[in-house]
């Protein structure tokens, strides 16, 4: 069935020519060139340092398939497991390639969103370049995890909702619902974006809510999310407990207001690109942009809800891609000769700054000096040394004694890198999902104590890379505690 036929069934969408299924053509070749440059920069430093602690954890969770984990839904761990199955360097290059692919997807989709807003070639290039240079996107794509995959799903949902509003078909809405459901199985924070979109439609596009498309999309997304919700309910809503714990660690609403919001503005866009957000807000507030103003509503709701709940600064950042897209359209329509020169320059400067501070480009000594700006780079350094020290320290301990670690990062490092260093013991921890595994006491799970194991445990409490320095000699002691 064609979109034109479906349009007649659902009732015509409003707001002029776009209702007939028209869209500004996407400048695919030029957008692909911007994307290729970003990919090449990342590829040059793809595995310059090494594993990040969270990457170990995602792989370990993926090896124990479930509909949920203590701190995340199942999709990212599943992808991590598949990537780590590639034998090259324990799968690390494949993991990092997935992260870069997610950023490339964000760049391309932002250009498509710009086209949905009426932006032509110049606007699409500015918006794509802004995402390629944006600190929060560059930093997230250094590592594979829920942050970078979440960004991709947020931008994809924005694009598909904009498309569904334009063509007005049930099929288009169902596609948006499908992707939203998969996004919820990746990270529950996507529910905030969906709430923001719902508020925007209720305030600004009420006629659309009188059609079946948005409601069917919502039902489809909810059905896809049901398995994860059931898992969470069976585990005493551990995800909510984790969310409250993270919010408390961030200082709650006051901490978000005083720290996270400024960080969102500076790290989210970069000082040089905040002006593009401002232009996007002004553009969407224009009378002729009422049809697209739901994008601004979604961004506002995301920022407000994450601030009130004490969420981290980068949580609402993907919603602000709509502001980049709208701002780029505004720049294009202003047709200022000064702007033609200024924006490419600002994007290049922002990209250079982001790469130098957020990717493993600098030598370790230099990167350590700017650790306060981005600790993640140095947290990828030192894991092989840590594993070597643990291997040395446990040589005199009986073979049947498992190793108990203080964090999931350490447990993951010993599980994945340990066999190559001669560590062939059960590895356990009480941290995050390891606690759930430990409570099961299943002999087939390496993250839990074997049922037949000795009550003695080897407890390793060394200084891992997460502590802020190169590992020092690890102290391993034998304890009779079996609690995990």
C-alpha cells in the first residue's frame, strides 16, 4: 500500500506541502563526506589505549543473557557480547567500531532531521558538522556502551516522528514505535524523550492525536518494553534503585541545577556551538514553525525532567540535536556572508578541541594532566598491568579459590584479560549486576561463586585504573566470607 493511499485512510496531515509527503532532498554525498572525516579521525585512535571498565562489564552481562540487568536493559550487553566474540584483541576493535558507527549514524540522522525541517544543503552540512564536533557526541563515541547507543536511538526517534508527522501514515508511525521500543530495550532514559514528544504533540499538534498512528506506535513501543519491565519487577525494581543511587551521587536536583546544567551547556554543545542552540530555539519559536515546535518541547521536557530527577548532564543531550538542526536552518535562511565563513570555522575549532580533550590523541602524561576535563581516556589505561599484578599475587593461593573484587570493572578485566595472564579462577564481585549473579549461586555462572567451591575467597583490593593512577602492587588476601 502506498503512503498516498494510507494518507487518505488516516486523514490528511496539516501544514501545507509537507503533508503531501514532500521533503527537502538530503545532500547525501556531502553529508557522507562529513561523516567519513569523523569516522577516519576515530579510526586513527580506535584502540590506542585499551579497554574501559564499563566495556568489560557490558561483555560479561551479555554472556549471561537476560531481559534486564541491575543497571540497564539487555540490548547493549547483547551487542557487546557479539562484538567481543570476534577474536581480534578480545573483540575490542569491534566494540569500538560499533561506537563509531553509532556516532556516524547520529551525524547522518541529524542531517536528515534538518531536511525534515526544511534545511537544504548548507543547513544539513552545518548540522552534521555540529554533531561531528559536539563534545558530548565525540566523547561518547570513544567507548562502546549505553550512552552512544542511546544517542543513536534518540536521534532516530526524532527523525522518524518528524517523518511520521509529515507523511501522516500509520506505517510511518509504526516504524517510529518499533525504533522507540528497541531504544527502550537499550536504555530506559528514552522514555523521557517519548514523554517530551507526547507533551509537544498534545500542545501543538492535537489533530495528529485524533488519528490512530501515534497511539499504535505507543502501544508497539510499550509491548517491546514489556519483557524488561517484567524482569525489573521480578528483581524488586532494581533499575529504580540504581537510578535513585546515581541521582544521590550527582547531588540530586540541586546538584543537577548547579552542576549538570552548566555542564550540559558547555560539554553538550561546546562553548563555540551554544549559539547554534540559541538560534534553533529562536527558529522554532517563530510563528511559521509551529508544526515543528514539538522538537523544542521535547528538548525542554527532557532537560527539566532530568534536572528534577538528578540525572547526569549527558542524559538529555541527544534531544538537543533538534536545536542544532533548527539552528542550522536559521543560519541558512539568514544568508549572511559573515555566517558562511564563521560557522565552518567554529565547527572546525570545536571539533579540534573535542578530539584533543576527549579522544586518546595526546600522550598518557599529557592526557593525565587534563584528566579533570575527561577522565575516561585515562581510565582506558593500565588494565593489563592490573591483571598482571593480580596474576602474580595469586600464584601462591590454592587453585580452587575464586577471586573477589571490589568493582565490576576489576572483575570484568580479570574475566576477559585474565586467561591470557594465567588466571583461570572464578571471578566474583558484589557490584551492580554481579550482586544479582552472586545471589543466584549458580555454578555455571562465572560471576557467582561455584557451588562446590571452598568457602575461602581471594580478595584483591589493588588500585585499578579507575582509582586515578597507574595500578600499584595488588594486595590479595584470603577471606572466609562468601557473601556477594
